[in-house]
């Protein structure tokens, strides 16, 4: 098999697209984990009758959401790097 510049380029583009999809899925998993952990913390707080302490649940969710958004931004950058749209 002879590698041409076009075949190498298409292989790299395909690989980067798979990495992009993997990073997007990881970001979605982080959001799901953050929601789950925040809800669990909120339920524990309500069960302990500490209704004024919602800050912990909000901070837990905010940390997961911020990290997930950074991964989603990274995925967008990867997608733009291999197939920029000039419109």
C-alpha cells in the first residue's frame, strides 16, 4: 500500500474526528456525573433538614459543568482544526 499525501490527510482527519467525538462524549459523561452527584448531595442535605445549605450542591454541579464545558470547547477546536468553515 502506497501512502499518498491525500490518504495521509484523510486518515488524520478521520482520526481527529474520532478523538473529537470521544472528547464530546466524555464531556457529556462529566455533566451526567455532576448532575447525579449534585442531586445526591441535595437529597442528603434535605434529609438532614439543612434547607439553607444548597451552596454545596451548586458548587459540585458548577465544578463538573465547568470542566465538561472545557472538554466541549476542546472538541470544537479539534473539529475546526481539521475542517474549518469559512462562511
